[in-house]
C-alpha cells in the first residue's frame, strides 16, 4: 500500500474515532446495504426463513453493494 493511501485511511479512521456522527453514518450505510440486499434476496427467492448459506450470500452482495455506492457510479469495476 502506498504512503498516500495509508495517510487517507488513517485520516478516515481518526475521523471515525473522533466524530460519533460520522462513524454512525458509515455504520448505518453498511447496515442498510445488508437490509436492502436481504429484502431483494427474499423477494427474488420467495424465502421466508434464511439459513446460514443465504445470509452469507446476502452479506457478500451487501459488501459489493456498499463498495459500488462508496466508489460512485463512474468507477470502473
């Protein structure tokens, strides 16, 4: 990892430690990505109950969804 990236990550982490509202905004965004993906998964599959495999699949999709939102619509995936 280059020095510039390490500095940016460090600043982001410091801001999250020092600003509870900023941290909460990130936390809420991650949580909502999971909720959105779970809702979409249930709608697609018709499942009322989810097993461990379902939740793992949803969590991976939620992580990807968060990164897409974080990087913006013009990011080349």
